[in-house]
C-alpha cells in the first residue's frame, strides 16, 4: 500500500526512428536499472510504454530516453500522460499492436554491418564464423525485409526461419545485443546460400557455392549475387576483358560502373578521399561515393568509368560482401542486377530469367526480399554531402518540412522516378524506382505505391503529378481514379530544395535541367522563378531555340548546336560539317524553316550540350547527362574568371555568347578554355539575375547543378555578393527529388485553399 502512495505511473509515447534499432531492449534495461515497473511495445507510428515508480526515477528515464538512445535511433517527440498507479511489479516487453494515432511511423533503412558482427564473422572460434547473414540490433536489413508494421519478426521475411535454441537465448537475453533483434539467425536456423550455373549443373550450397562464385569471378566471369536489396552483377574491376564483356552483355557501353573495394585502405590507393568522403564511405548508409581518381596508374581498368576523372566507390555493407571481397582480394565492379534501365532484380526466379545471358552464374539465398532497393549515390560538393540517387541506406527516412501538409501521394517524374507520401509535417520518399519508359519500372511504381501506403498506415486520397500530360507517371495516377493535382516541373524542383533545407521563404529559384513541361505548354529548362512552397512566377528564362528532331536532339548534341547556328544564321563550323552529310543538313534546314518536328525550348541542358558539341567534346548522349559531364571534365586545372558574355535581356539572349563560342571554335581555342569561359558565363548569369530579383535566398536546383564546378562557384560567388544560396543535400537536385516538391506543393495548397 505504501508503494502505491509513493509511486507515479505514466504512459509515454515515443516517435521517431525507434523501431528496428534496439529501442525496446534499451528501454527494458533502463527501466530495470532505475527500478521501474511496467511495459514497452511497438505500435504503428512509434513506441509506447507505461512506467511506474518513484518520481526521481521517472525524471531520469525521461531525460535518458533521448540522450542515451542506441544509434541510429532518433527520438523526435516524447508525449507523457499521467495514470493511476496499479502496483505492477517487474518490467516486460509486450507484443506489438497495430493501433495508431494517425502519426506516420518511421521505417529504418537497411544498415551496413557493424564492427561487432564483422569481428564475429571472421573469428574461427565464433559460431557465426563466415555466416553471410550475420546481424544484430545495430545493423542488417530493415526496410527490405519488413512486410508490415510494427517491426516484429513475424512481420518480416525472417518469419520463415524459426530461431534455434542458441539464437532464441540471445533474443531473450536483455544483456545481449541481439535482444529482440528481429532479423537474427545463424547457420543452424537461418537463410543459406546456393550457387547455380546452367540448368543442368548441380546446385552448390553454402561455403561451396561462395567458393565457386569467387572462382568464377577470378576466371573473368560475371556473377549475379543476391544481396540485401536485390542482385548485383559482379566482375573483376582489374580485368579489362571481364569489364568489356559485362558492358557488351548489359548493353551499357559508356555509363560508369560502381566499384566495391574491400577496405578504405584499398580505396586510398586508387582515389583521393577527404575527411567527409571517408565518413560517408564508412557510414551506416554505406552509399556509393563519387571520388576523384588519382593520376598515377590504377588497378581499376579505365573502361570501368571511361573518360571520367571520378570513380563511384563503395565498401562492403553486407556480410556476404565482406566474405566475397576478402576472398577475391581485388576491387570488383558491382553494378545493379538488371538489363538496361529495368528495375533491379530481387526475386531468384526472375533474376535467373532476366539475367541469364549476362551472368555466368548466380549466387543466391533463400529469404525473400520484400522490395528492391538499389544502392544510393552521393558526392561531396561545396563542403557537404549531396545525394544524387536516394535509395538504400537513406530511403524511406522521412523529411520534416516544418509545415502542415494534407495527405497526398506524389508520383514524381518519368526519369529517376521516386514517389512520396505525406502525413502531417512529414514527407516519406520511396527508394529510387528508375526510368518509367520501361514497362517493368512502371509496373513497379504501380505496385509499390499501393504497398507503401499500406506499410506506413496512411491514406492518400489525392494524387500529385507532373503537369506534362504525356508522362507515364501521370497516366499511372489517372488509372487510380482519385482526385489529381498537376504540379509544374520546375516549381517542384524549387519546392524540393526548400523542403530539403527546411526553409519556408520566398526565394529566387534557379532551375536548370534538360526539359520540363512549362505553364505555357512549351518545353522549359533554363528558368529563374520567384517561388514559395505553393506559388511561383517566371521571373526570367533563356531565349527559346528549336530542338531539331525533337528527342533526337537529346541523344545527338550536334543537333542542338546546329539549331543554334540556324537561329543565328551563321556559317556552319567544320565540327558540324564533319558530323552531318549535305543531305542531312539540307533536311534539317527544311525542318527548321518549316517548323516540322522542332519544338522550341529554353533548356539549359541543351545549351550545355550545344557548347560541348561545338567544342568537339561529344557527339552522342549514350546516357543522360554524358555530354554535360564531358564539358565539366574538360575544365582546365588552372582556373580563372575569364568568361563569355552572359545572356541578358528579356528573354535571356544567348546569341552573343554562342557567337563568341563560334569565334573560339574557328580560332581552334583549346576546348578547356571554351568550357571555362562558358561555365563562368553561366555563374555570372546567376549573379546578374539574383541582383535584379533582389531576393535574399537563391535556390539552386535541377540536373545541371550536379555539375560540381557550376554549383560550387555559384555558391561562392553568391555568398560573396551577400546572397544566401541554398542547394540540395538529402534529396537529389535531379528529377529524383521531384516527388518531394510535388508532395509539398499539393499538400500545402490543399490546406491553404
């Protein structure tokens, strides 16, 4: 009776990243230490507990919950409610419940292997020695194995594998780091490897399968290996013939491959690595990091990243990767297990069907991946991280945008597609889906949007989409039969940049990309917008020019250059005469004069292409942005402020600039100088318009701002001129960030209107 009088009891609700990180075991141990009774359990949207005990112990618990939470937990909110003491004795972890207060739950991304698990895996005395699915509360698969929330083993892919006595003892031991770790297993009770070559060849299991996969790679073969989020195609990055065969079979002749190294020490032999890049490589997210290659001869053959000073580098993030890299003893190409722009394969049977003819063999395992999640790609620009592809390790963490949003499903763009859902002040973005012109990617979008909302426990009665009427994503939204809100492409870019920076101000938005459907029905791409989260007007834009042959001009940069020559009525330079026959030139002239298949555009991306073509730096875009990359990579080591004339007037007239480029081309000026003068002219253009617009904040977004020189010099010059530049960090500046902008614009507009 005296205990009831001196005790207090509270109901506590914790939201944030608190599932899949060992938070319930942490609460259990903390309560036992403080001599508090009660219980803790997962609920949809977070975690709840009831604790009973002395006032001082309760205060200590509330103080230590956020300050001592296990990494990578993030406590966002703690709500308490006083209850009547019950006299309960002891503390327990209860079964999870499905009920939710409507708050959006957090789903943790897959996490790279922790040091403790790696030590066990390479310890011959440990029972998990060389077990390729080792994990604990600090690491391992999360998002890719969750079938539904709350996060419990019975709701994951591991429900198919019962725990052996030893694993169960770890799972039930409060002092063990596998206490209530939902995805744990061992060689006695967990998933197993198997190797397949031809249909007739015998299947090799476990260590024998891994050994054969290693042999195949060292023999110059290409091996499809099932990891956490799907299949990779692995090949010896030091073997020119192996890389050449991989390019031919995958029909990917120029786009760079990523390379997996066994250790940071190996990376340092090949690439320059800053402190920030080191931190990203070794982080729990373990993304692909774009690193500058060293000038001396490299073990990694040039064909891995042709004519590219950067290398996409990652370290092993799954136990199987660590075993593989240690056994092969050399860097490996690790590219997505797919054909062309198809989605990454994550099902065994589908992988065998789709990748047969590319891979010489398949190293698979027998647990089900719930959803395909490709590797994330990041770089360090202007002294901070910028995500270029947001997927494994980052998705589906939510972004708090700081303003209330109505429930919306945003379908993103057709290129680099992602989708997003809103709830209250949060937006949760999906992993990278891909190019929707591919039927399999479109099917993935349709399936994943339905599953995503169910997984998060939210309803999205309204769909936001790009205003381009021909987009596949727009058609997919129409098929759902729900109310739809069209969002202008470039406004969505700026809204995404605002949300990424936690800013809700009016800004000058600089949006430069390849193309986006404009409010006037033309193709935009070189835009300056005065913009808020919900409204914009077009402040300035490039003078339009024709796209000769429409989409052909995207694939053939010389066509963009030829269109500018026609607009200027200039003599065609030798570099273009060498590219086109007399008949072609005559036909294109007729198309131009009659306006046949020549939509006009203000695209900055095509202007970059045209200058690169005139400087003899590129004839084809074999992958998106290739030509613009060549123009950037041509910049000289010695930089200066020399510049062409920046476009000016209304609209911004590029004709003087292109005449100056043509003068340099005819004078055989080095392409590096052409590149430098052009880049500086573009930076000066931003400064000039910023001065005219008179807004404090200048937001830089769109695919063109993946160009490091352009972004860094713009940021530096804007700051020096007294402006406050903002740019992307957690969300890509390319179309991979559009779903965030669409979600914010539509979600906020529904509330304001």
